């Protein structure tokens, strides 16, 4: 299986997951042009996509969706509530009905040889989900836009080979930064975004011997920076109540406007 962040950050998210026979995206929150360029860079094509999994309707997750889905005829998967919201966003254009596939949290479905499990996340959107994707060889997950985590989330992230996990903000940078009060409260709330510290704490519950790669993503442009997210998460792991050290794992930070390396599992 291959796992690549084409873009990740509060300005746009698009993650590629592919097996030998199946290619999907989780979110399409950058322009169609950038998505196609990214796919070309890893030797794939937009016309080969078998599906786009949408986490929720915020523009940083759907910006390129209309053009991509119509141009390539790619099926779109999302909860009914998410699909309803997307079809109301004028700038995305019309969606042919046959491309829209409603899914439900915790109801597994298949796209090609990939088995997909959507699971609920707490975020200020209609009915947002994260996705766990697996086949006979590997399991990966994309988990961003989570105000907090609980046992349910932890359970869905066990036994992964690779994970893209939100490390959205540094709490102190956010609190002392330029955002208006209401926005700070929104981000810090249970329906907002996962902080660097909480990303590290969540990881402490799901680390295991065969976890090959953790990619930190969905970083805020204003309230975080790569080195801070990386070091904060590592510190949490080093202090965690388990036999591991951060140096036991490959941890990287996804960039908002550059592809990650290709993670092959
Ligand atoms: Zn969002
Ligand atoms: Zn987002």
C-alpha cells in the first residue's frame, strides 16, 4: 500500500492511499490542478481514481472536489449530512447524483481491494468522520479535524501501519496569537482541532511495535510550526506510560504545499 500527503494543513487537505489495483483520496481540499499534479508526481492519474472519501464539508477538505469528480467521474463518499452540505456550496458547482455515495460511521464498505471504515469525530460540521483504510497487507488512517479524542477514537486507531494525525496548534501560540476570541474558543473546544499535546497523548494510546510511520498534519499556519509540532509530540511520547521512545518510530510533518515522501507499507 502507498500513502502520500499531497497537501495537509488548515489551508487544504488531500491524502492519497493506493494499493496495486485501487487508488483513492481522502479529501480534495486543494485545487483540482494541484491534485492532478500531485498524483502525476507519484506516477498516478486523476482518471485512475476509484473514489474520494470526504471527511466533512469545510472548504479546506472539498475545494477541488467539484472539478475533479466531474472531470474524472470519480465516486464521492461521505455521510449523508456531509454530502447534503457539499451540494449546497455554490462554488463547487453541480454534482451528478450518481457520483454521490452516502456512507455511515462504523459501516465498512469496499472500494476495489480497499476496505474502508469511517468513524465519527467531534468537529463543528454536519456529520464528520475520519477514515481507516485497510487491505490484506496494511492498515492506514487519516484522522484530522478532531476537537478531542476518546476511547472510541483510540479503538479505531489500533494496529495501524501508518497514520496521518492532526497536530493543529500549539495551545500557547493560539491563546496568545492574533485570532479573535470566538475563533480561539472554537478551535480549543471539543468540536475544534487537536493540539500538538493532544496528538502526542493520543499517540501514546496507539503506539505498537509494527507502527511504521506517523505523519503529523493539518497544522495551523498561524498557531503552529513544523518543528514545534514535531518536538511537542516527541516529548509527549517520551513521557508516555508505555515502553516506547519517540525515536522508536518514524515521525514526520506533512507540509501544506508540498507532497510528503511516498510511504510504502
Ligand atoms: Zn473542518
Ligand atoms: Zn480542516
